[in-house]
C-alpha cells in the first residue's frame, strides 16, 4: 500500500516536554486513519507537523513519496493538505462566499469578481450536499453548517489529504451522522483522511486504521478489528505495561446524611443527566477518557456550567447551582486549567489566599494584613508548599506547588465539599504523590472530595467510589474491590 | 455583495426622517440648498470618516484624525506663504498622511500595542507639531483657493454641490471600490471579523494593518486639505475633536466598533446625520448650540443598542 502522506520517525521537543518521539504515521489514498490518544499524547503536535503549523526537530514528511518541508500552513495547503479544526476557523461576520473565497478571490479586470466567487462557493458546497444562501453571513448558520463550510474551504481540486481534528465535537447526533457520511464520500473520492475524535463510536464507525499515541510515542497501529475498544483503552491509558496494582487504602463505604445529592443533573448537548451522591469524608472519583464529560460533570455540580435539567441538593437544601450559590454553601472548585481559571499568577500566595477569603466575607469586612499573613503561613505549612515566603508570586512556583496554592485558596474558606478537576495535571511525580496523599488526608478530616482525573492510578489511590463516564454520560459506578484498573478500563470500554 | 444592510437602512431612514422633521418645522428646509450646504460643510469630516471606517472595520481605531486635519492645514498655509501652489502642498500632505498612518500601523502590529494608544500618541504628536508650525491662524492666499471655492455643480431645486462635496464623493467612490472590489478590502473585513481565523485563512495581517492605517492617514490628510481650502486658512486648533465626530459618523453609519461589520458608504450618511442635526438646531435659532451634541449623543446611544441586537443575531451558536 502506498502512502499518500507519510511521517517517518518524527520527533519534536518543546521546552520541558518531549511531544513526539520517533513516531511513524502514514495514510493511504482512500483511507480514513484515526489518530487516538489522551491529552498530551502528541496528537496535536503530529497534526501541526502535517499541516505546517510546526516543524519536526527530526524525521521526515513525505507526500506521495516525495520528501516535503512545510514552513507554514499556506505551504501545506499549497501542497494539498487541508485541515478542519474543532473550533471553526472561519470569520462569522463574513458571508459564506467570502469565507470560501478569501485568499483566492477570482478577479476580473483587476477587481474582485464576486459573481464568480459566488458561483464557485455554491459549487464547492454542492459537492458536500450543502445548499445554503452563500450571501448570508456565516455566523447565522449552525455550527454544523459552519463546519461543512470549513471542510469545503479545506477541499481544493488539488487537496489530497484532509485532516479533521475533532470535527464532531460540537455537533448533535444527526449532524454527526451527516458529517460522517460526507467523510465516507470523500474517502470514496480517494482522499487520504486523518480523523481525530474522542468519540470512540465514531472512530469505530469510520476508521479503516487506528494509530494510538501516548506520551509522544506510537503505542499501537492497526485495523479496528485488530484494536477493539477493550484493547484500545489500555493502550491509550498505558496501563498494560504497569500491571503492578498500587496498594491502596481500602475504600470505606459511607452512609448517613449525604452532603451533596445531584439528581438527573444534565445539560443538553453537553452532558446526559446523571445522579451523584457525596457523603462527608468520602472521596469520589470521576473516570473516563478525554471528552467523556469529566470536567463537564464537575462544572455542572459546581454551577460553572448551568444545568438545564435535574436538581442539586446541598446538605438537604435544594439549590439552583451557580458558582456563587455553591461557594456560599461551602463547595469549592479547583479547575483543570489552573493558569487560566484557577489562580492569579502575578499575585503572591498570600494575596491569592486573601482574595478567596475576602470575596466570601464581602468587601466591607477587610481582612487585616496580620490575619492574611497568619492564614498564608498556616496554609503553606499545612500543605507543604515549597516557597521561601508567602510573598512569592504563585506563577513562579513549580507546578506542584502552584496546585497546592490552588488547594490552599480553596481550603482557606473551610469548604464542606471540594471539587478537583485534574489536580495533578502537569506536575512532577514526587509532587503527584504528595497531592494524592493530601486529598486522602482532607477526606479523612471529613471533607467530601470529588476528583475528576484522567489518571487511573490517581483515582484508584484516592477514591472510595469511582463513577465511570463514557461519551458524556455516566455508565457505571464502582466501589470497594472493583476499584482497580482492569474493572475501570473494562467499564470505560464496554460497548 | 450582500451584507448586513439593516443598520445602514436604519441610518438612511433616520436621515430622511430628520430631514422631514426639518421640513415640517421650517420653511425652505426641505430643499437641495440645505442638502448641498450640509454636504459642503461636512465634506472634510465625511472624508476623514471614510478613512476611519476602514480602520474601524479592520478592528482598530484612529484617534490622530483631528490633529492630522489641523496639521495639514497649518503646513499648507505655511507653504502657501512660501508661494507653493495649494495642489502641490496638498499632494505632499496627502503622501505625508499616508506615510504617518503606515508608521502607526507598523507600530501597532510590530510592537503589538493597542491602536488606541499608538494613535493617541499620534494625536498629541501632530497637534504639538501644529503649534510648532504656527501659533496663529494663517491665511491661504493663493488664487487657486477662491477658484476652488467657485466650482459648483448645480442641483435641481436651486442648490448646488460645492467643490468640497464633489471631492468627497470622489473619495467615497474610490473607497467603495477598495472596500468591496479588492482583496485588500476583503482582508480588512476578515481581520475585523476574527483576527485569528483571518490569519489562519492566509490574510496577511501585518500588511493589511499597515495599509489600513495608511489609508486612514491618507483620508484624514485629504480631509485636512479640503478643510484648509474650505476655510482658506490654517489654524493650529483646527479639527480638534474631529476624530471623535468621525468615529461617531462611522458608528451612526452602521459600522460595528468591534470591526468586521459595516459598509463604507455608511460614513457618508453618518456624517450627514451629524450635519443635519447641527443644521436643524441652527435653523431653530433659539436653541442653545449644546443641543447639537446632546442630540448626537442620544442618537449614538440608540444606534449602539441597535447594533448590539444585530450582533446577537449573528451568533446563534447554541440555537437548538
């Protein structure tokens, strides 16, 4: 089988991260090749190399056997590699015609010939079975249509490779089915298609071959028959090599008055309704692959995402979830992306802690400087934050210590429920173990903790119960001896 | 090219309505004489607003317009005293305007500084330069100035289009072609609509930024030329606040201040509405001149709210 696009022994290092390490990847004409992996596996880097958004440090890129080097996305386009991303990278205020024609406007007597542009636009869209008014601004159409316009833009007469990066992430079932049909048709026309999706059912519905990446390395390649879901999940999560089961504190069953009860909580298109109960002193894990809905569930409970169905009770009181209501009732949330959402990197540890408390107390009751200093040093000691003093800007701390500062900020307001989304993302191994121990200790002190994590080991180590998610729905709950890697992965993969 | 005509239609409707109100209130208001006067009086502002319209469509802002108008005037008057022909000095100043604008655009893109600050610096710089040239009002004595003022195209109904209005229409025609018939124009709209996406779609961001501010500078310098000829003088305080009037004209003309949406002809109607309000209040005679600004302010509010609603209709994102 001759490859239309071929990457051989690609390597790419970003400061501190080996994003790709000796990765081979090739797609033949008329083939849909799915690229799979968790966050940080190297998918984006590989795509960037194919589409000219980044260049590899080592390795070779070949198109139809000829070595190529793309210096820019425009280079890749000119060579026939088109790409469509999850975020529609078009301009919503421009008309559909303009979006399709920009950069290759037809001219007549030196001036733009919009009539010709319109005709071309209609033609391009018709190829995908789309009949819309090309004169209207793109923004008035649904995301699904916008996505198709993006595909139409990516498809030139000379396009031979199409990269689809999470094209269905914002689409509903019917729209997704239509898009997959179009992908099949394009495949029939002999295009080489790279398909990236975290929806495994779509991957298995459409892919001819799969390549699995983990930590920048290729860990599997084969047909969907050769890599069934039960084999894929361990490959993605990388546990088959580390069969050693961690000794874990025996999970306890908690009974009595729950502190938090979610019933049928959900949001259309985001998360199917789910039930979840948390007891004081209990740590519950949320497990699932990337895009399964871990973060979304956590945000729905905290109120950062507004649920449109179901109810939430905190300590028996029914509330309308919103961050404000949750904070007032002692629910604290530490988001996944601490840099963007969790912390003020320029402010010191003391100031970050003070802000959290101050907003809870109201701005009139100022927190004295002495009080701030006392709380900050208390937290630094309690959580073991490695810092010379409380005045160091949080942004200058290491990842693990930043995460502890986030925790400190959440804990200083003395919450009853702590929701942690990926508490160990991007921190080193030693700090990792410390955070895990810290979570266990907090639960031991009577706090109810909800941990959303992509790391099985971490969940197994901290959780009394584990809720398993797949494709934006809760699909199972495990407790006691069932909290082990095999069972969790089987539950994730189960059809 | 069909674009969102709605705001412009609203602008034209407002203009017609205001004109009708004037006609109902005052004898002789509803005439081509008044219309011609409004165009003549506001030609320089509309020209500057056309340039500002490009800048705003691209997602930027230009505050140096008023100072440019003043600077062009004093330099032309100074050169006039040295015996230059006004057309020669005008040509020099228009080139200067484009170059100054290009520099502003380059600084904005190269140093990644907000256009507000860069062009604010331009505002101070040029205004200061005005005072370096002269502290007093200088006359333009060249005979060409009165020849220029004598040119007029008669309108049906006794009015006429003065030379400044004719120059404005010429400038507008060129601008319409640039905006809607060149790839540069398409790039400006794309950049103002979504800068990141535009860059990914291959829009040359730096070149477009530089060109759009150069065009803005060119148009404000041209506005300054027309103002100098219209007043046959150069005055170092001339054009103070004109940048804000120009921005108001652009917004009234239906262009979104955040960029990407609007039509170039909008600046014409926006500028004419501002002129019409002033004329209406002057016609009254007993009303304080302050009402000109108050009415303009109220109208701006209404338009901004209307535009907000329009933008909402362009983003159905989660419509089920």
